[in-house]
C-alpha cells in the first residue's frame, strides 16, 4: 500500500555539517484532533528520514525502536503500519519525536565516518486513517498545521550515543489538553528524493527489546560505578535515577575490561556514551530512544547528588522468531552455539551487520553469506533476508559489481564500491537466495535476485582470462592464520560457485540459461584444476581453506581433499587456520572425507586457536578474530589496512558459521534443495564415536511443524531418534555406521547404530 501525506520538519539548532561531531536536538511534533463516531478501524502509517517514536494520547504506539530502519534512502524508504484502533478516544492527540538515525547521523567506518549521509535534517511523514462503523473514512496527515518544538533530547546518534537533559522534558506532549501555545508550526518539506523514491511497507519485523538483564556491580571508584551485564548485547541501559536538579550521569559502554577498567579503544570513533541530566523531580526513568550500543560492561559516572535506584540492560534486535535449537553433552560446544546465536541476535538489527559496537556496524555481504545457513536454522529469517537482498540489489553497480556492504554508506563510498567484485562477498547475491529457497521454498526470492547474479557473472567473465580470475579483492580468506590463500585461487573458486548457484537458481524457475551456466561452471572447474593444482592435487598456496572451499564447491574430489587436508592438519600442528570464508566448510569437509574425529576434536578444543579458546576466556559472543584476545598478548590491537588499533570486535558472528555444522552434521538435519521449504529433509548425522560428545539434541521448526532430533551413546550403541510432521518426506543416511535395529511409525523414527 502507498500512502500520501506531506513531509514536515523543524529546525532545532544551527546547521550541522558532515564533519560536526554532534547533531542538533530532536524535533518533537504533535497534532490534536477530535473524532465523532464509532471507530471500526484506525491505522497509522509513518516514515521518516531519521528514526521515530510515536505516541497517541500519552501512550507509545508499537514496541519498536529505530524505525523505519536503514535502507538506501535515495531509492526507497520503508513505512510502518500500526493498528491504533483501541488507542483513540473522542479527543485525541498524536505526538512524535525523532532522532538522527542512519539518514542524518554518523555512518561509515575508519575509511570515513561522517554525518549527513542522506540528509542534513530530519523529516517526518504520517497518516492516520480512521474507518467508521457508518462506512465513512477520515484521514489525518502531517502538514504545516502540526505543532513543533525541541525538548529534552539534546542530541542522538546511533554511534555516538544520546544526551538527555530532563530539565527540558516536555511532559505529556501527546495528550489532547497539552498546552502547545509556545510551540512553533512545523514546516512543510519538498522531499529531496521525491523523483526516485517510493515508499515501501516494512514487512521485516521491527527492532524491539527481546531480552533484559540485571547488571552486576563490579566496583565503585569514587563516583564511578562499573557494571557487568553478563552478556555481550546490542541495546541500552534503562535506569532509574533520583537526585538533585542538574545532577548528571554519564554512561560509557564497552565489550571487555582491561586491567579491571572499561576498554573502549576498539570502538574507534564511536563514542557510545549516553548522558542524562536530572530534573530533580523524584524518581526519573532514563531510557535512550535513538541509539544502541554493543556492550557487556558499562561505567556510570555521577556528578552531583544522584542515586542509582535501578538499572536494567535491554537487548534489542529485529523481532525474528526462534526456529531452532542445539545442545549436546559438551558444555564448551553448547557455549559456542549460544555465543553464535547471541552474535546473530546482536547483529540482526534491520541489517545483518558485522559488529554492533564500533564505527562500522555495516551490512557486510561476506559475513552474511557465510552465516546465512546458520542464521536460517536459528531464526525465521525469510523477511529479514528478503529486505537485505533488496538492499544489495539497490547497491549493485552498473557494471554488475556487488559492493562489499549493503546498504552502502554515502560517505567513504569508494572503499565499499571502488574495487573489483570481492570474492566471497559479492556472491551473497546468489548464496543467500539459494539458501533462502532451500529453507522456505519461495520462488519469488529466485526471480528477484537471479538477474543481479547474472549481471555479476557477466562482470566476472569480462574480468577473467581463460576462466581464471586474477588476484582481485582486498580480503580473501579474511583473518585466517598462517599462510594466506592465494587471492586468485579464492577469486576463481567463488567464480565457480557463482556459476553453480546460477545453474541451480535457473533450474528453479525454468530459465533457459541453465545449461549455459552449467557449462560455464565446468569450464571454470577445469581451468582451476589446470592452473592451480599440481599432479599430486596440491593447490597453490596449500592452505586448509583452499582445500575445504575447493571440495565444498565441487572442484576437487573427496580423495584429494582427504589426502591434503590430513597432511595440512598435521603440518599445522593439528590446529585450524581458516578465516572468514574457509571456516564455514572446515568441519563439514572433515566429516565428508571420513575424518569426523578431527571435526569433533576442533569443535571441543579449548586451546588457541579455536571456538573453545574464546569460551574459556570469557566470551559470550563470537569474536572477530581467533586472536582477539590471547593470554600471551592480551587484547589484540587490531592492525589492518594501516590502522594501528581498533579492528577487533568481540561480537562478530562470521566465525560462528560452525552452527550450520551443528544442525546439519552433528544432528544431521539437511533440508532438500530439490524439494524446498522442507518438503523433504535428509537426515545424515555424523555421530561422534570418539567419546568427546556422547549425546546431542535439537530442533528445527518448519512450516509443517517441528522436527526434533536426538542421539545418545548407550554402552556401545548409538541411539538416533527423529520426530517430524507426516507431511515431510524424509530419507536417512548413516555414514560409517551399521543399523542394528529400527522402529519407524507415525512420523517417529528410531535407530540403534554401531560403528563400522
């Protein structure tokens, strides 16, 4: 639905340039109105350049925050729809307060971190549609008759934080009897993107508070209180203060402590500081509206006579329903799973970001594509990824290149679009639709994104010689350990993957170019083997990632993968070396080549490097680097591209792509691509017979109902049980296991197995 109403704005301070550190006070709008008649239905539509919170008759409309979210506002802008039928009375008032958000506030990273990326002022539009029982319809929309003012929010910025002076609190400004005689009139805007913009209903679930934590006071030093939330989250602190007028509380946020003090170097230019000035009027609730922080620890510094009455940490993310679970007999592995899940929660705020704390928080395509299968097991992500894929399509360049982030910040743009299509990043335009179709079965996702994948492949063909791509890109197998996987190897592997994905997606919708892409894939495969492999099957650069990616993409067979991976694992001191790209395929490949013992050894390992090492060192989310922290060197300063410090997030989900292995290999749940949407599921578990894990269980919720899986070792027997809806076709494969007993009826399957 498209709604039409005027855009309004209100200037609350002097002009702020892109380089200014802080923005202006938030604008407040209100409009009083009376209705006469019995309301059948009332619907509020709203959007903004900036982010908004709306109130009717003194009550918040919806439980969402930071709406309408982040897109390329020059191409489209989401609006939200609210059912407000039960909020209306005879005399009413609607009020709205707005923050800078992504449109006006800071955006970017170390390349460029500036304000005013899309606009130098906040703008707002809303329409209230009232349907009466007698069939008449009344519409109340934003225009220049709405009243406007500034108030207590003196500045708000997603990265920098929020400053509230409660002495300037406007009170119940969304009530009918409120005195707005000192308010100004709003100004009508000629919306600057009118020619290219269309309003698009935000079908993606909004950002809401999903979890709360009671922080633990670690220490008090003079007037500074240091708290531990106990979980690294994306969110804010909701506090109750009591004190004298003008007393101030400054809230600083960080992910980790260094020598017992809050560590903030890795935030770089993002201050992540909230400030509250008390009005002195009894107990006062402080809750920032227009920011979020990535943090586990917070320090509150008090100036003046003020008491902390209560403090709660609110974790926010897009309101996605949980769809899966995993647990096993090993506490370390369980914590790895929970850390990856929290990494997803903390980074799925409208866009799948890399991290929630520093001056970045961008929708990196490489991170998203390696984690998308894990994400879709954990949560119902169909709408979330549909929106993100639209973001990617919006940013595709004319030559077919898919940028490394979407949306692309309109500051420092060249850093994200000015290079060759990045291997392992650009392929998100194929990998995510492929996985989405497999999990949910909607052909629309294929129709929407296949043309963009084809344009990317057109670019690859022009950019390659003899089906080989050169040493392009900047990242490769990002943050791997040891030897670097040759960039031309990585680029050609992902060229082949893109062709394979195009083949599969063409088949879904009967696209006549399927055979063309199938031949292209085979040509790339042959060229890769001729160019990069010696007679013994050794791949140029000879890294774990080279072999696991080549095997997973079908460019080398199981025997070659087994031979060289076993050798490399021994040469690498029986430790993993994979980075962002290779890590997804590491555990599955070891299982496939008959070395599930290595997979279970790696996932349960607590030595450096590995997932378990972060767990035993206090991690509550997945780290960006294997060596984000080590006992020997402490916190990694994070050097990259000339930066001396700061590129070290303690909340990155990318290395958590091992979650996919937990569902698909440890439990054995494998939805079929050929019969998508879980019409068919193949159960092919790789049960641990080494004794490291003795039981595992979990579930996945399909559109037909819940699939549950559990297995456990009883003496020398392994019992594997599955329950699933009768509508789901199933198949069972047990690698290197003998079936000694089975009992299957009414959607419940029972197997007793022994090791071959």
